[in-house]
């Protein structure tokens, strides 16, 4: 069996009794960074053997681990901090296990995503996790573009040397929304800066970012999105609006129905304008 084991994101006291037991009992621990994991194991007096499994060796190491699991070995998968499979290559070995009919179970532990949302003071009824923004400019622009209409709270990870630039990009994309920027969660120097994006940018311009960060941004107001869409439609005629949907492949009836819905008007009014 593969045990997907959560480990502390900073504070060693967050290690669960079950995680300590499992890591002590398995035949092997596959770790993102064996040096970091060795410190954890020494702290809890765990003597299980270690092997590395990380982004740059997953293609070669993954099949080796699968063969060991097929041979009857129990393996625990750990990341440097938190739950494996979230913004790390853990998801690849988990998928390989399922493809090879190998049983997988999770040993839950702390995650920076949930911890950050709870501490943010921003609505956590519904949220979306984006991880690190893509480095590719086109992909990055697509993610930022989606945020304009994203009504759920959104969570990002960011490194200290990129924090200000990312906050400025977010401000450009979504305006001056409420935000919480949290650093060094569960550690001695944990801090949470809350305020508007402009206030947060001002703070970190005056105070050099240090540590690992999680950014939590409130979602867009559905009412504001609707008003913005209505204003956009006011800038074009009903016929132009209809033609856009036709060019996208909709049939006339569906296009008219969608235009009426967008503009909050009757379908007869659309028909009259389109057919006149």
C-alpha cells in the first residue's frame, strides 16, 4: 500500500500520532527532499529508510516505487511540508498506483491552503486553490483574466522575491479587493496582513518580504459582474450581440435566447431587432 502522509507545515507539534506510527512501520519512505525529511524523522526517532522522489526524478523513480509496491512493500510518501499531491509530484505516483491496481490511503495532516483560508477572515464557504501562478506569460495572463469574474475566494502560494510583483499583477487584474497575505504559517514568526490589495502592497513595499507566503483574495461581487456585463452589452446593438453568438456556432433560436438572458429582456424583443 502507498500511504500519503501529511507532515507539519512548520510546527513539529502538528505531527499526528498516526503519521508517526505509519512512518515507523512502512518499509520505505519516499521523500521530496531526504535532507528535510531526515530532520523530521530524527525528531520523532523514526529509523525507516529513505529514498528521494521529486519533480526531476519522478519519471524514473515512479516506476521503481511501483515495482516495490507490487512486490508487497508498504511505502509512505511525504513532501517537505503539508500534504503530498498538492503543488508537488505526489499526484503522479498516486495516479500510477491506481493505474497499477495498488491500494492508496491518506494519512491526513496540516495543509497551508486550509490554514490560510481559515486565518484570512475572508469568506471560506467556497474557495479555489491556484497554487503558484504559472511562469509562462500566456498561461499567467489566462489565470489572472479568470479572476475578474471569479466569485469564490482564491488562494495562491508565493515566494518572497516574487511577492510584490504578484500582488501588483493581482491589483491590475481585479482591482482593490480585500486580501490577506500570510507568512510562515504555524511557525514562530507567523504573521497575517489583512486589508485591501493597495494597502498590502504598500506594507510590503516598506517591509521586505521574508519567508514563505500564502495569498488569499476575496471573490468578485456577483452584482458588480452583472452590472459590468450589462454595461458591455449597452455598447453594442442587439443584432451585433446576436451575431457574436452565431459566429460562435449557436443556432438562431439558442442565440436569441442567450441574448435575451444576457440583457434581461424578452425573447420577442430580440426577435424583433434581429429580423427587422
